[in-house]
C-alpha cells in the first residue's frame, strides 16, 4: 500500500470517517475541524463521538459476553444481514468530499461497497477511499495515503517519520536482549500491571523453542471461541522483540483451540480482544489463564492489553502497542508501559 491516486483537493477538504482507526488518523493529521461525520464506535479522541454527526450505527454489545457477541455476529452474517446501519441521507447531507472506509473485515466496519451504492442512489459525488492494511508497514502507508488525498502530505510524512523513529528506538532497545533476561524473577502476579513482571515464570519448553533473544508470544484476539491474531498484530510482536506464534502475519485472524495455542509453545500469552479496552481484556485474560492451565500451561504468564487502544485498530497508536509489548517482553531495556496499557493476570 503506497500513496497514490487522485491529486489533493483544492482548498479545505470535508471528511467523513466510517471506521475508528481512520478517525484517529484524521485527528493525528490535524484535520479534526475538517471531519464532519463518524461512526458510533469512533471514541478516540472522545470529541469525535460527541462533536461530530454519527452516520453509522450498530448494536451496543457492551453488555454481552464474548460468546454472545460471536453468536450474534455469526447469525447476522448467516442471514445476510449487516452488522452496521448506514444513515445514508445524513451522510449525503454532510456533503463530504472524501469518505474513509474499509473492506478488510465485515465485523469491524461497513464495507465500502455499501457506501458506494448508497452514494450513487442519493446522487452524492463524494470520493471513497478504502483503507485495507494487512501489515504494520501498510498501516503507516495508509496514513501517508490519507494525508496525500486530504492535501496534508507534509504532515503525514512528519507523523509517519516520528512513528518510524519510535519503532527504531524500540528495535535498538531490544536488540540482543535474550529470553533468559526477560522479566524479573519472582515478580509473579504481584507484579500485575508492572512491566517488570515480564515473562518470568515462562515454561522451560517455551524458553527452549523461542529462538535466540525472542520470547515466543501468542496473541489471542477473541476468547469464545478462541481466535489467534493475524494481519498486523504479529508485526507488533516482532517489532517489540518477540516471535509471534499461533498466528500468521498479514493473514486473517483465525479460529483456533486452546490445545493448538498450547501446542505452539508460547513463552507468554497476550490477550487482546477486539472491541475491548484494558478492563475488558483483563476479565477475559483470567478466563484464558484457566483454559490454558487445563492444557498444561499453568505456569505460562498471561497478560492483558488495551486492545482497542493500541493493538487492533490500524492507526498511529499501534506504535504505542509495540512499545507496550516491548515493555512486557524486555523490561530490563524498555521503559514500563503507561498506566492503562497492560496488566499481568498470571
């Protein structure tokens, strides 16, 4: 994914974002004033949901368990029903120049085809830019693309340059840091939420299979049923100085089993449930710890992470996710993650 396409608009561009990560990109580029409409899930920054028109709605799943959410999603898709509702006339009434959307995941946001069909029906002439990153590099390139299309290419280049510089600092910090040196022995669960707890207590089998200097990390993106994280998430683990197991970089997240996750031999497990911040991830990580104990991984550390904030949304804050993961994996060489980012549950 590289910057390309039509030339920037002449003058100020009127934007609508139909996915939370694009909303974050827009604000990071200093285009908040040009943003007219968002979705009901666009909560970063908080002003996006309170100050902008909501043009996409959907079911509030905050009171549902992961299993209930999974069953609801499967039933909707099996019936050919959408998970999101586009308020098409409200969208057209905003008279946007550029609409940001995606086709990567029907569960995550409204597909771009639905948007194009609605705009055609209503006679709206807005351009639709589809963002479908599969890797961390793709995510950074998508920032450049939005900047180019919105006429702020220089800002985008500065933003991405700063993000890449932070990634380079992490890489330098974890270079040569071995599995044996990761963590503080005896920190245990008493060190929950403290990066110094690291991967202390990891299984001998996992330690032997992680490769030189790279703790083996399984990231769980959903817990009922279990899904291993794909797309850019394994890249985050790699950038943080780990080796991603039980998931494939650039590929879709896939349903798995606790037995398969155990068979991958992780040195630690990170629970990053899509749609949840740290509090929800902690609750689900406790369930994961129990499930893995039943598979013989009672001593493998289990961490929760602010998934929606720094792992699953393909925007600038993925670099925060790399830094937080690096703090877990290599606490002796990487500063502790900020409060609210990670917490050890076992």
